[in-house]
C-alpha cells in the first residue's frame, strides 16, 4: 500500500481481514468487467448464471450435504440471515416449541445490524444501541490466558464449552434455537477454539436439538491454514456464514450456507423451500463473478497451505522476540494476536498506548490491527491478518517492525 505522500506499507491486515488473495489481481478485475458487459444485473428472486455457478463452486468446497446458499452483501447480512434462518428452522424442526434464543460468546463479533450486533459479545459496541434484539445470551470465550476456570491448568479443560450446555439447560432447551461461534474469535482479540472445543459444542447442540452456526466471515477461505476454520475440528456445522475472503473484498458479497437438513425444514408440500427474504443487491452478478475468479486463484495456488506454512513461521519468529511486553501470542495460520501487557500480573497495556504502538508500527512501514471496543479495559491485542500470499521475507519485515517498536516501549 502507498499513502497519499507515497510512503510504502506492508499491509499486515489484508485491509480488514479480507484481501486474502492479495492486491492487484488483474484476473478478478477482468472477470468483473466481462460480467458487467454481459449482464449488469438480475435479481435473485429469479436466478442468474454467476450466482448459480458460485453457489455450486462453494458447495463443492464444503462437505457433502452442506451446500444450500443464500447470497447477501456483507458479513453482517450473512449472519443476520443465519439467525433468521435458525429461528424459523428451529420452530419448524420442533413443532409446538418456541425456540428463539441464541447463545454466543463474549468478545465474539458477528456484525453491525441489529440481530448480528445482538449476537456480538462486545459490550462497548452494543451499549449505544440497546435495547437490542431479545433472546441473545453470552457466555465466556475460550481465553485460556485469562480463564477463570482453567488458566492455572496447563491446557483448556473445556469448562467454557460446558458452560454453554449449562446455559441451555437453565434456559430450557425448548427455548434455544442456536449457538453461534467463530472458529477463531477474530476482531475480539484472536482466540482460536482450543482442541476439542468445537467438537464439544457440536455434541452439546446435538444433545439438545440446537443448531450450530459457524461464523466463517474472517476464518473462511484459507485464513487459518485450512480452507475453512471448522475443518480444524472436523465437525459439521448446520449453518455457515461467509463474506470477506469469498471475493477477497474485490467486491462486496456475503453468503449463508445451510445443510440439506436445514433446507428441507423449509420445504413445503410442493417441494419448494421458502425462506422469505429478498435482497436486491445480494448475490450481484459482478460480485459473484469476482467470487468465482477469487476462488479460482485461491484453489489454484492452494493459498491455505501458504497460510499454514508462513503463518507457522511468522508465529515462531514472533515467539522468539521474547519481549516482556508480550503476554501471549495466539493464532492459527495467518491470523495472529499479540496480547500486550505491562507486567507479570497480565495488566493490559492501556488503550492510548496501544494506539501509539499501532501508529509507530505503521511509521516503521507495517500496517497492523488491534482489537478495539471489544471489552472495556482489554483493548490490548495487536492483530496480524496479512494476505495469504505472504512470503517469509515479508513475515520477517513484520517481525522487524514490531521488534523495533516494542524495544522502544519503556
Ligand atoms: C466474524 C465476523 N462476522 C461478521 C462480520 C461482519 O461482516 P461485515 O463487516 O462484512 O458486515 C465480521 C466483520 O468483521 C466478522 O469478523
């Protein structure tokens, strides 16, 4: 990236966790140009070629039986759609019950629209807009570094996952529609699901007839070192949400993908599945053309493999920094967080200092992110989420900039 004065930066955030295939991909531009010339627009109340092709392409990348796609324009809309789908589906699957509650985690982020914001577990983002949508409950995230159950243990005991079952039981399973979770909490401070966590969530949901929504808006399309974040656990979600890396942000596009079982719950006697929701721009032909060209690049270059490889190298180099300011380094593929603390008691670096840190790293030529508005007093995580094309030399460049700036902190 170059700013208005011509300074060069390495974008270690891929914009906002989204330019997965990297900038300057002429192939995507050409595909979009050709699409606009051929068919500028047609609504998905009917259908059109690019949407049908992209839905099929997406389904082909997912496990068998997870491939019913509803297109929208953004991650927030994809989540909003998933929540609406889950509520309707749960009522249809359990006639006579009123399942509407959704359980989410503190620190999780799911979007800015009222439903998605209600699922979001970041108080500062919610406060100014409350009261939000009724029926959303939040539990502790898997944060082993600061966990009140198990941070004294060597590893996560999954007590945080079991808490979800306790909440379902206390609320009454017949009132709970869904659990929503990111495989790695992203904007909230980078918390990868610990080993066994998503499997435990899946088992809990199955036990109580609750749908599992996996929000892959950040983790989808190679970010975590696998094509999709849920693949680390080998579970089958009921509903998936995508945006960002679906087009690598060359154009806006969101997608909500459901299993055949969810789809069938909407089927009437005539065999038609009616999920009553219309979006004028959702699944726009140009966005779908961008999505198709993007997935072609992503799969041709197998960028999730570089994400795992170079992400592993980057995290190793960051760990070698051994700065007293770094409390914990967490991550998965090219999605990494550095929790910055001032002492051995894990006191978070104050936000004003974090802003300064981020600015100084930028002045050293690297654009990094940080969590903000996620938990009062804990906006102390530096975030790295570079394009999946990152080279080792570029990883070294990121580490060097962070090292220089941390060394200056006193
Ligand atoms: C996990 C997750 N879900 C949903 C969203 C909302 O996506 P959008 O900003 O495209 O509306 C985001 C945005 O960062 C996200 O990180």
